[in-house]
C-alpha cells in the first residue's frame, strides 16, 4: 500500500486584548469573579443593539496585514445560529462569506481568511462534587461572552505534526509582536484547532478530515496530531474508513475521544446581521495599521539568514524573541569586524543564556562588554573556557570591564611564541608516558588525558586546538 502522507490545516482563535468587548462596553478580563463584566448587550436582553469596537477592527487589520492578507474594502457580520448555554443570544455574531481579511500567507503556509467574531461565555461542568439538587450541573460565566476574537484559518499546507507546532509558534510570535493579544494558550487567549487527514503520498485529493479541538500547548498540539495521524493510518491500513468527527485529545492518557459537540448539527443558518453596518476601513485606518507593524519574526528570520549568515535554527531562535533579537543586533554592531554574527549568535543563545540561567541574580551585560569579550576570544587573547569565566563575572556585575577582568583573574590565554604553553605540554607528556605511548600507537582518544592535564595546569587559559597541535608536534606525529 502507498505511504500515507499527513495533511494538516489549523484554525486559530486569537482573543484580542482590547479594553472592552466586541459589541458592548464591558471590560475584557480573565480570572475575575464570575459574571461581573456583563451588561444587557452581552447578556442578550431583548431590544438591545450591538456597537462594534473600533479598536478590535484596527487589531484585526494589523493581524491581516501581518499575514499578508487581502483586506476586504467592505466586510459584513453574520449571525451563526446555534443553541447552547454559553450563547445567550442563541447566535454568535461572526463573519461568513465576506471576512475582513481574505487570502494571505505566513511562511510556507497559505492563510485562507481571518475574520472577526465574538467569544462565547465559559461553561464550567461541575461533576459529582458540585451537584445541584442531586444532579451534576454546568455553571456559566458570562465575563468572556462577547470578547473580541480573530479566527485565522489556514489552507491544509502542513505535512507533519512537528511542522504544525512550529508554524503555530511562529504565528503566536507574530501576533504577540503586534501587541493585539496576550496569546496565552493556558488562559485561552490563543486556541488552536487542527484539521487532520491522510492521503496516499503524491495524491492531490484530500482525505476525510477530523478536527482536534482546543489543544492548550504546542507540545500537546504536536502530540495530539501525531496520535490522530497514527489512528487514521491504522484505520485505513485495516481496510476501514475515517469518519468525519470532532475529537478531544487527552494529553495525560494519549486517548482521542469523540466530542459531544455543539457543532453536530452543521446547519448554522447563517444570515446577515441586521443590527450592524458593514466594516469599511478608511485609507487612513489602513495606513495607520500598516505603519504600526514592527519587523515580524518571519521577515527578521529571513534577514538573519540572508544578511548575517545565521543558520535556520539560530535565526528562528533569535527572531522569535524581539527583546533578545534587539540585544543580539546591538552586540553584532558593537563587535563590528572582530567576529562573525554567527559567532555572536552562538554566545547570545548559548553561553550567555546558560550563564543567566545559572544564577538568579545574574543580569544580562550591556552589549559593549559582551562584544569586547567575544572579540577577545575570537582574537585568541582569551580561550573559550577563559571567556566563560569572564562571562560569569560579567553577568554578576553588568558594567564590568572585560580587559580588567582578564588581567585581574589572570585569564589571558597562554600560547603564542614565548614557549610557556609548549613547556606545560612537554611536562604533561612526561608525566603520563602511558598516554603518550598510546597516542603514538594510534589511539587518538588517549590524547584527551594529556589535554585535560594541560587545561588543569593552565586553569583553562589555553586554546584546546593549540594544545592538541602541540601534543602531536611534540610526539612527532
Ligand atoms: Zn456587556
């Protein structure tokens, strides 16, 4: 049987961090006492009228522009009808055939659309312990009802669970940097659903998809998709057919269970919302949204790879964190010609990150001192091991002077032409004739013992490559 390839699309709900809700003046909140941010509009009292939140529209425009979407000159709201306790109007105001943001792209993945809608209330299912009059019950908190959402829908362009999780991370960083949402998955301000199917590799037709709902971390998203791909491959391998359904992934057990879903009756009877006029962004609104866009992770990543020669992993790591990226660029500027940007990236994402984690009191040094240190190591005035010792002092005392630390701690690299290092190497060889004999007879690993002895003697102030070279030279190899 032909290999079955994965076909994955994502639907992401982004809760906007506007001050007020989508169609009323109630505060957008998380974690407050239940049912304190409510009013006749978000509780759907008869006769009330919604008023759209302009800030939410501006936020949706920023998201659309960041995702390279076509912005609709005129988009409208629809009513999506369904009955559920979290939905007091018995319909959700959403967008249907004319979303505010049309086709776009982020990285390798095409965006189908991004539209504005309102969030539902939160239902809390109380089990046996919360029984009311003897039966299990559900409680409803309307604080969330009417919170502005942007729903982003992708084309099924992802081909593995790991790619889906990576892309979702890129999307989160992109939205975070726009400053329009907290994008906190645990608190539900970023919610990711995945549409998953398989098909014979090379086929262009789509298989039957299932929908995985509301995974609240990228790790669970990846594991959930992996589990569902495995299940579908098994079903098809056994000659069965995948049923279209909505599934819940339980990260603790790894089980996939069908959801008793409010979407089972698929007819939402969409019709245009008669109480709202069309959204028609003015040229000024669009220009303002465009001008407010920062350099976004995908663009920054491409620039780091093309202009600074970073590899993809380094570029992704730095571009995903604007604060760290800004610091990295400041160090690159301060280092100038003394070291490659690639080397600076290694220090910033590797040794510096480790040094900062090593102590609670550690503080990131100014760009200048770190640049001095990188330059000193690159020019072999200080060994890499010695450089780490300097770094430990720098993170403890941010504005310290690198040359002074090197001098004070006696960390200047031993080597060069004065013969001191050669003498230490000769002594180490003489002290360990067994190892020397083994190296001579071709046991390359034995050199480690002598290198180690030299490093101990020099307290890490020697360059490992130079020590290796001297040992081989002195053993006549
Ligand atoms: Zn309200």
